[in-house]
C-alpha cells in the first residue's frame, strides 16, 4: 500500500522569483539565446529559431499558444490530424522519420520526455549539428519553465512570461492551495486497463489533482506505476479517474469489473472519464484539466466550503 504525503504548493515561490528569472533571461538574451534543457544540455542559438520541428503534441500546443505556427516546419502525424494543416508530418513522437526532418532544414528541434524510445532518434540527428532541446515537465512549475525556455529560443520570451503569469493566476484562482491534506479527496488515476497502470507522483497528473483540490493516492516517486487490484482495493480512493486515449482506448466501466465494483467511489458513481491528451500531455491544456477536475470535485461536494 502506498502512503499519502502532502504535496507542497510550488506555484507561490515560482511567482515570487518570476521577476528575478526574467531579469536573468533578459540579461543573457543580448549575448545569445541560451538555455539548459532537462537533459542538462546547453542549447545556444545566435538568433531566434524560425524553422522548428516539434516531436511532441504538448510542445506543439506551447508553440501554438505562443503564436508560432508560421515557424513550425514539421510536426507529428497526430498534430497534422488534429490541426488539419499543410505542415508536413515527420511521423510519430516515438518513431520520427529522420530523412523528412533533415529535408525540412530545421534550426531547432523540440522533444518532450526522457524515455529511451523518444531519445534514441535524437542521437542520430545530433550528428548533423542541429540544435535539439528536450524537456520533461512533471508539474506546473517545470511546465512553466519549459514555456519560458521555448519562448526564449523562439524570440517570444515576453509573450511566454505573460502566458505563464496567466496560467499561474488561473490555478491560484481555484483557491485550493490551503486545503489541508485531511480534507482533500483521495484520487486514483487510471492510465491503462487491463494490466492496471496508474499515474505516480512524478507525473503532471499528480499536480493536476493537487491543484484541483485532491491528492493522488499513489505515492510512488515514478511517472507510471503498475499496481495490483488488491492494492487498489486497499487504497479505496474517493474518486476514480479514467483517461481515454491511445494508451487506454477501450474503456470498460469499473462497475463492470468484478473487483472494482467493491470500491466505494464506484458504488457512489464517482468515476470521471477524461481526455488523455488533456490530462497526461504536459502543455497548456493541463491548465484546463485542473479546472475541469476542480469543477467535478465541487459539483460532487468533495471539496471543503471556502
């Protein structure tokens, strides 16, 4: 059984030091556009990138939020399908077509995630000395830093700052920061079933749950956690969230799963089906995910009165 912990709110100190970060970035902007990505790599550009390849949908969402669509020269098949644009597809997030990417002559390639399958293609691209930045946000603070860094590399740092400020204030306006642990609904997030897979503490899902007013019942310090049905029964969460998307396509209602029917949240109908794209893909949509979950918790009287 995984014990609960109180997740510290990281948004307030983030806003407190925001001005200092802005000054540091602006000081470096005059000399060169330099950031350190989440692999510890230093990426330096002599001028803002104007030919960008996005290898992940969450990155694309950030670029679009910064109004940089005209500078995207390649994106994933899923992006092309969703946005119905003539921008060329480079394949998938996990298996990009290297020949297509090279033919697009990018001056910046952006990837998200540290999984081996997403990093392997980058090793080949580095041979061509193309700047590649990899980000791995696991909460809203690191997501906001990712937005800032992408803004710096693309000449949109001021716009990125305004965007981050707006997102942070939107989360603060949920007024969940001071809800004590004992009054937070305990929430389980299903990533996949069967072979039950859940979201752990090192996932942005955990921060979405926290900012919405709840607490993730899975305390393992991983992004994804396999657990048994027996462990789930012992946790007996207040709310059961199921993501729907590529990782969890054919959803079987928990009430029709023999063991799950014994959970109190299933018996009370506190099962919430959400979009995988919105909840599990770090980017601007995760702000809406927190609002959506907050509204669900409020509607079902699971949050303390202000």
